[in-house]
C-alpha cells in the first residue's frame, strides 16, 4: 500500500502562541511553504464527532482571517453537495457563506 504525508510545523513564542507555520505535502510538491493559518478536521468514527485543530499566527491579519473563513464556508458547501448530492442544502450553505461575507464586510 502506498502512503504519503502532509506535515505542519509550528514555531511557538514563549507563551505557546504560534509565530510561524510551515507545511509540506509530498504529493502536492509543497515543501516548507509558510502559512499564517490552518484548520484541520478529522472524523472520530468511534465517538461520531469531528475533532479539530485551528491555528493561526499572531501575524494573521483580521481581514485575511475573514476571507479565509469565507472560503472555508464555501468549500464546505461544495464538499457537502459532492458527498451527499443534496443540492438544496448545499445551496443554503453557500448562501449562508455569502451572508457571512456581507456581515463580515469582506463582500458587498
């Protein structure tokens, strides 16, 4: 069986706050790429719950975080439709993402 790795390295300050983050994806050709935020979700099948790691550096601008979250919300709508085939719910999720963008003042 073939395996691959995706790794995230986090440099912390003296208060354990992320200062810098770098990621690698063997198959994606990404090596030591700096990022200011990451959100990782995994499914715990035994407990039937999502486990999450949400990290961002203290240098992540608030407006960039708003755009990051907006794009994640849009991605969730697309993933939901692909996984379930439920276009109506996916459309509602997309509309919710657009409402977020307006309320967060990143989209008019």
